[in-house]
C-alpha cells in the first residue's frame, strides 16, 4: 500500500503536466465543436456533407494506412536483419538505419523534390536511359507523398522494432528449432508473436505521424493531394475559418484514437500476453 502510494506521488507531477498541457486543451478543442454551430453536430454535418472535405479525409486515411503498412514491412525486415547481425556490426547498422532522423523533415522533403522533380535525378536518369515518355510528372501525386512519408517514418519503425527483436532470447528460437520447427514456423509461431507489441507501437507512431503530417504533404502533394494537416492550416491561417479548423482538428483526434484502439485490439488477438 505504501509503495503504491509512493508510486502515485512520484507520477503525480508528470500526470498533472500531461493533463494540463495535453488532455485539457484537446478536450476543450473537441468540446468547442459542439457549441460553435447551431446544433451539437452541425459542424460535423457540414464537414461530411462536402464532397471535397470527405475526399481530403479519405485521402489522408488512405495515405496514412499505406505508409504504415509499407513502413511496417520495410522496418520489420530491416530490424530483423539488424537484430541478428553480429554485435560488432549492430551499432553501425542501427546508426545507418536511423541516420535520416538527424536531418529535419523539411530538408528530407526538399530532397525528394530534387529526386522526383520534372528536371530531377529520377527523370534525368529515365531520359538518359531512353524511357519513352520521360520526363514524367512525379511530384504532386499521391505516390510521391507516400514515398516521402515512408522514407520519413521507416527509421522510427526500425528503432521501435529492433529493441523488441533484440530482447527475444536466442534460447527460445533454438528450442523451437530443436523441436523440429522450420524457419518459417519459427518465425510465424515464435518470433512474430513476441514482436507484436513492437509492431503495434511502431504502427501507431507511424500512422499518427502520417495522419497529422503537414510539411511533406504540402511540399510534395500541394493542393492536388491535400491532406488533413494542410487542410487544417488552410482553414486556420488562410481562410481564418476557426470553426472549420476546430472541426478538422477534432476529427483528426477522433480518427487517431479510433485507429489506436483498433490496433490495440489487434495486438491482443495476435498476442494474448498483451492483455
């Protein structure tokens, strides 16, 4: 009882800070949407009644999910290779994998403009090879946004998963192999279930980062591939539509929470130890 009380007392300052700086502002923002319009749900009805706004919401959700899946696959394979590498190489591989995090988001997005631009590296290469129809329009497309977002968030996924994979004891894998499990069975029945918590945490981080991203969609998507982050900025800072901006932010919070809850339930199904 005393130890539990001490734990609560130690956590109280951090809890109060989170409530004061995160929970209360977000709650106030969401609550404001129910009083700004003529009725409790008028702002949401106005948002969903617009075909353009529904398209922006769906595009953001689609790009975020595709980015999460691709980052999960690439990040898991890379993290698995890193975690199974000899100890003397492991640190170097981790540094190489997360090296992009040392540069800013805007810098990395501008780099993709140089690579995918009409006079960029990729198009110049295609023209030099003699590809028919080159140069192509690669920027301001959904594909360019996804490529840049995957590049942006894969290092974060690697960092999340590699720690989980490194904590899987080699004895467990060797025991499965000694009992006759094939490499595929060992991966499916031993490694993957034990890695599920890291996969879920990484997926949540990548999805929330992608869903709320602003700089990358703005630079590589523009108005043609507008996402919720850029739409929120437009409503607040260009159109000065504060009611619309608050509604967009509330919807983004709601969708993010729904996805996090859904991923948590998936984790519990895939790995009963997470319950």
